[in-house]
């Protein structure tokens, strides 16, 4: 289980991400934000780009689902079809 207490300054009282941490000295916090958001997706479910945006919009307030979607993909926390038509969580690695 990941400890998200370090994210508190970035969350509102409803648990939504209120701002994207700046890169300077915040790469770790950016990664935590991405893990936090990735946990909102259901394993085994395939999402359209619109559904991904809707889910992300429910969990952040700074109106940039494209940034978050791209970062989730680039960090390997979401996989997608080459044309962006479908997104899903990568399979969990077995222990």
C-alpha cells in the first residue's frame, strides 16, 4: 500500500488533486499524484479516452486531463491503443 500523506497539500477536502506539482524538487510528488490517480481506475476494464478524461476530471480540479492522461501513460501506469482509442491498467506483476 502506498502512503499518500505527502499529497495532502495537493488535495482538497474531497480528495481531488488541486494542482500539478512543479518539476523542480517535486518529481517524487508528481509520481505519487500519478499513483494516486491510477488507483481510481478499475483493473480489467477498458476505457475510452472520453471515459479516462471523465474519471480524471472527477479527481482533479485544475482542468488538464490531457496532461494527467499523458503522464499516466508515459509512466507506465496506463496502457493504451496506439491510436488512443482505448486505455487500461497494465496487468499487475505477480510476486
